């Protein structure tokens, strides 16, 4: 697939997370696949038995292992909560739903209630929403806080690239899953489902880059003639170590800007605990930002971050000359464990 940009199209590129409903739809697609076992094997083994009732019918209806997903992404847009996304689904216009569900076609027999979904029958669409809620409960909800943290870090990193080097630097950073050859973004290995040509002209649409932990291994493009945006969902989970942290046994998760846990201060020292919490709450922060938020000098922030990184609690990435600090899953586990422990008296 080749995406063609004009100068005006480049000015409309955005990066953001679509939310838990989009990740639920993508997780149902991922559950049916057999590739990416290093990243998803353990998660699939635990999650598949939990997708029961209308779940398997819903998974097959919304997606298929060989490609092709119902486009809930441009249809519903970004939704911060699952409830918000499902409310948009059940209240969407019948014509829009029928047009999108028709993409799946009459390829194979379906459960009878899905015929009602195809026709945008309201009770059937509500049943679909209820099935998605149950699928989310088993496949996404136990991991959502960590998944959300991971995606926020990805958006922060890509956004910083765009601020520092412009949108072409952002697009060039998508290698090797997408190759920027101005003014065209090529997606190797992509097989269009409904587009008759492998050349897609944005033609005034805003391109929204959406990271997903469940999209794998090739970015997926979603666009309709009616929508003023095109959505490219791309893989945001490529490291087996990150995957192991995401799919580990769920733990309580720290809320952003929550107080520094006393147990963590006792373990690391007050200042170093503050630094760890700031990095957790503000992924991909620079050393200057870290120092300002922690209330210490840049030299002290750098020293504490180096110690935390040496212990495997944080990681450092460099974008040109800028150092960006992000929590590792080991660091998140330590923070959660000490944050949930009662303070000693």
C-alpha cells in the first residue's frame, strides 16, 4: 500500500490513542492469529478460554485471521472509556452501520443474531455491544492500565519527534513497518481488503496514526469516502520483554500524579522515589522536564535517573540530542507493589 500526501495532507497528520474499545476489537483479531507467538502466546492461552458466549461469534464477525476488520475506528472515533465507545456504537446511524458491516460480506454462515447486526437492528447492535464488553473484561481490562501506559509513552515519543523534526521526521521514524519516500508512505506487506488500488491518496483527509499493542505485524489502514480522516493502526509492541511485562499477572496501577508511596521512599530514598514516580507519570520526559517536576537540579535528575536505569527500573531513548526517560515494566511493578503496601506505623 502506498499513501500519497500533498503538502496540505502532511499538515494534518496526528498521533493519538483510540481507547479501550478499539483495542478490544483488535484483541479479537489478534486472538484468531497464529503469528507473533513470542509476543502474544501467553496472553492468547489465558484469554481464549475467557471469550465465551457471543464472544467467538463477535470475533469472527468483526475480523478474520487473514485480514479484514470491521472499521469501528473511523466510524466511532476516539473514546477514552469503554462505556463511551459502546454508547457511540449503539447510537450510530443505521445507514452507517449497515455500510460498514457490509464490508464483511456473506462469505460464511453466521449466528442468526448477527444477521440483525448486519441490518443495524437496534437490539442486535446492543447485543454486539454487550459481547464486546464481555470480551474486554477477559482480554483487555486486566491489562488496560499497563497497556494504556505503554501507548501513552509511544504517543509521547512520536509526538516529540514531530515537534522536533516535523512530520516528515515522524513518518521516517515508522521504519521498517512503513517506509517514507516523500511524498509517499509505503507499507510493505499490506494487502488491501476493499481498495481496488494499492495507491491511496489522502486527498484532504487527516491521517491519524494510532499505536496498538494488539496490531501485528503490519499496519492497517482504515478510510471511507465519507470520513474526513484516515486511520492507520500500527504495531506498538515489538519487544518480548515489554510483552512479558504487559501480560504479567495484573497488579494495582498507580494513578498519575498520586503521592509518592512511603514504602517506596523508604526503599529508594525520598528524592529517587520522586524521580521514579515522575517518570512513571510522564513517560518520555526529558531530563529538564524531569528535574522541573521533581523539584531538583538537572544534574541531580540525571544522576538519579542513571541509577534507576542501571537497576532496570527505567529506560533511556535518544531522539537526536534529547534524552527521554520512560519507566520499564519492572519499574512499574516495583512502583505498584510498594504503592499498594500499607505504610508502616
